[in-house]
C-alpha cells in the first residue's frame, strides 16, 4: 500500500469512528441500527438486510440509508466492516485502539496524525454557532476569567490563561480543588469561569463551576460529554469530539481530546481578540515590546565575548 493510499484509508476511519461522527445526524429509527452495529462491532453479521430489519423493527430502506450515511457503498460493504471492527485491547489506557504496539514509528505517526485531524474535524462539526457566540461574548466582557481543570485539562487551562493574559485580560488558571473553590466563591456577575474536562466527570471542576454559577458568574464548559456534571454546570457548553472507545479517567491523557480542547480555546481566543479590536491588539503589542526588551537585554548580557 502506498503512503497516499494508506493515509486515505486511515482518514476513512473504522466503523465505530464513523458511527461516533455521524450519530447526531441520524434519525431515531436510524440510530436503532447504529446502536446495534456499535454493540456488535467485531462480530460476524450473517443476517440478510431483510432479517436484520425484521429483528430491529426497521425497514430495509432505513438500513440502506444508515449504510450510506456511514460512508459504505451498501449493506454488504457494511457487513464486512462490522466483521473487521474488533480490535485487540491495548494494555495502555486511552491510547487510540487504531494504534498497535507492533506498528513502526512512521506508521504510528501517520495513524496518530489522522486521528488528531479526525478529532478536530469532529469537534468543528459539533460546534453550535449560538453557544460559541455566547461564550465569546462572556469572555470578551468579563472582568475576571478563571480557568479550572485537573491533569491534562489543567495544562490546557494554563495555556489558555497565558494567552488571555498577554492580550490584557485578568485571567488565571487553577488546578487544585482548594484554590478552585476559593476563586469560585469570589466570582460575581460579570466574571467568567471556564471548566475543562474531557470526560466531564471531574467533580472538583463541576463543583467549582456550580458555585461560580450560583454566584452569578458565567460558566463555560468544554467537555466531550454533554450529559456530564461539568456540562450541566456550564451556562454554556462547548462539546468536543469523543472516540467511541471508553476513556479511563485519570489513566493518561486522551490524545484526541486534548487537541480538541486546545482547538476550542484557540477559537474562543481569536473570537475575543476580534471582538475587542484595537484594545487587545495594543495590549499584545505592548506585551511583545516588554518581553522583547527584557529577553533581548538578558540574551545580550549573557552572550559570550
């Protein structure tokens, strides 16, 4: 297989990925078929389209529509994909199942690049324009912006706070529950708290957001689980793409999720910059001049004779 052909195949994704990406656009009857396929990925599907339709209580036309919606030529092509859907369980939690320990490094890099691109594209498709506008408006007008997260989410929060600080915003990032609670208790109407959690099950983040929300601050959730506690704690929830594999909390980062979170932070940042206009542009200029003077002088002083 040539590199270009291999890349194309990787980009197509397996059955579970396709279902994950397209599930939201399926009709109720079509989701019955998708749910069955997801639950039976890796098993041989011997039923004819008529038998499957009868067993699921849907029409043959519905099954055909699902097959095409998932990118297959028809039901026979879909059946082959179902049989090929089983993957050996990796001993490394949250590493994409598509990446195998026996892969060469260059093939691993190709697979990972494809998966990361798919994650970004999935997140873009899931963006709600109204919610995005709400989040940008809240951040642009906020007196104070607080980012909260733990683990890998905290690293994204640190990056976000750094970006907004350079643009002149009163922004900070907190990763321990004690300080998150203190900050949430002090936030008021006109302030904003952004909580980042891939699974949405991080209790400390959800609790801090609920407290901030109770005090009148706008809370923005960034998570892959729109039904999670973190999502419900958000005045606005921005949903990232999530793979169909189950993520094990606290067992290493979910790679595609981290990149999707950073993507949303970047979208919010750019949106806020454009909304604020000349003010943020001047703040960035002043920050750049100050850093250049400091580090330029430092480098000159330490340059060897």
